[in-house]
C-alpha cells in the first residue's frame, strides 16, 4: 500500500486529463422524497422556515428527556450546558452517491437509501470548547504530529512535530468557537462515547448515509448549491477567492466565489441548510462511523445504518474543508483514512438517537 496522506494531499490538479466527473445519472434526482406525507410537510416547512428557526439567536430548548424519534423535526435542543446543540432530523429517503469520482475514488453505485427513523444531528461541527471539556474530563493525552500546512506559500501538507488539536498549526491561538481539528477517528469516537456516558443519551457519529442525507437536505445533484456555483460560498467555507489570496501558490481548485473566510472559520459563520445545519460542506472534514469500501458493497446497509463489517482499517470522512479542492466539496465525495490519521482539516459532528 502506498503511503497514506490526508485526503487533500492526494488531490492532483487537472493536467489536461479528462474530468473525473464524466456525466452520469444524477445522484439525488427527483426521487428524493420523505417517506410519508407527514414527512413531506415537515420538509416543506423546514425548507421555508428552517434557516429562520436556526438563526444564531434561536437558543436550543428541551434536551434531557427529549425523544428525538417523536419530537417535531427542526426542534433544537442541548442535553447539558456545554453539550453540542442538536437538531431533530425527519425520516426520509434519497439517492446516495454519484456515478463518477476521482480515479480510485468511485462514488457509486448510486443507491436508494430509506431512513425510516428520526434522529438528531449536531447543528454545528464540534468546537474546540466542546472538545476541551472532553479532553479535560478524561485527562486525555493528545496525539501530536498533526498533518498541517507546512508554509504560507504553496500547498504542502506534512506531519508537523508538536501540532495537535490545541495548536493545529494556524500560526495563531485557536478560538473556542472554531471546529476542533487535528482530530482522529478514534478521538471522535471516544468523544461521542464520553458524551453518551455524561448525558445518558445515545450519542454517536453519523453514518455515511445519514451524513449525506442531512448534507443534501433535499438537494439532488453534484453540489448542494445546484447549478449556481456563484452561490457555493453562501453556506460553505471553501477554498475560495479569499483563501487563494491568503495562500498564494496553492494550486488546488478554487471555488468561484468569496466566502470571506481565508482559513478555518468559527462554526456557523455562514448560512444554515434547509435542515438548519451549518458547515456541512467546507470548514473541516467530518469523520463518520462507516468503514470504507469502494465501491459500496452490494450487501451494504441501505436503511441509514453504517457499514462496519468491511474495510475497517479506514473510516469515512465527509464534506471537504476550507482548503479542499472545489471538486471535492460535494455531498457524495468520500474521504477515507486510517483511524489514527491526524490532520489539520479533520474534525467531526455528532448524532443522537
Ligand atoms: Ca474560505
């Protein structure tokens, strides 16, 4: 096996080769629909008022004994002070994946997924403040040597001695409200187990299918911004015009817009999606529960549960980052790395049943 590097370090800019995204059946397509009329109404309601409900001042309520399988979709809550804010997600179905992708990163076959249960997803990526609470409470010894951008010019990611989540290599102190980064899959998994113990609630990571479902939020196709690339920066902190200006010589695909964030950004800096979730695409990659096989196996679950039987030397990560190529900022793109991979652009989001 060749040396493994963070997902973005393997990106090869276009060199005249055919686009890896040859036209194929559109993922998503008009077949996305909630399972029941009740769900359809919820989605319609969320599409209209979700961003309003999810505004920065919409303080979470409830929590504790909240039954996410019965609560109204769109309900936000927090199970304790310092716990992540959660949003109740309606059941539904969608088409997962894409009949294309980079060489060795085929994203198909496109599959029909039915999520016949409600769950809650983190409204934001887990922040440094939230991760610190876990780290302090468990006296966790952080892994050092995080892959980080090696310089201010060009795009070179390599293990940086001493770098960890407390100093991911930004060249400045971290902020409490930025997403925790330099997080391994094991770190993320241990966090949700700690949070479950602390709250007595069923916290876990999202499955790949759940992640793509909530990232799409009803949006089929390659990008969540549809066919309007100039809108890419509305919801997503991407490698955009401001990042390209701040990091000259970084030869990766630049988003055709300006999100005003040259680097990692505090969570929730941009607009939420129709489910009221922030930063699903961009900011940091988000670890998911699933082990990685490519293509999806014929016996892989299609009910929203994770695939954890095969390929568990690597786990999935989703959603791109503030320094990912534009072609990777797609809801179907599948990152995959060893469970102990530690990178400046790897973070996570939590789920709860
Ligand atoms: Ca940006």
